[in-house]
């Protein structure tokens, strides 16, 4: 049976809050990317329209979130022609 240190229970919430403070609501988009990303390549590719419809936000919001995630070093963006091509920095 594994034992946990008293601080281990605070690690994930603290990390999540720190990430949320840096990225704001863009963090939810990052979690979406992690759900659909190819685990072998760290790559995600889809149209802005498809993602917008899936998560219920505007394309403009997606672009803002993507820019925030890129500025904070979470992803590398190679988007073009209405497609998002993102590489997650593991």
C-alpha cells in the first residue's frame, strides 16, 4: 500500500491554480488539447470551426487562448488555413 506525504495532496491543486493564474480560462482549452492529442507525437490538428462547435466558444476566443498558451510555453502553434496544428510541450 502506497503512502503519501502530507504535501502530496496539495500538489495538484496548487499546480492547477498556478497554471490557472498564468493562463486564465485558456487552461481549459489546454486540457481539451491533452484529451485529443496524439500521445506519440504530442501533436493535435483540427479546424477552428470543429473545436469551436465542440467546446462552445468562438473562433476568436480559441485564437486568444492559443496565443496565451504559446506565450506561456505550453504549446507550439503552426496553424494555417483555418486549421490548428499544435504541439504540446511535455
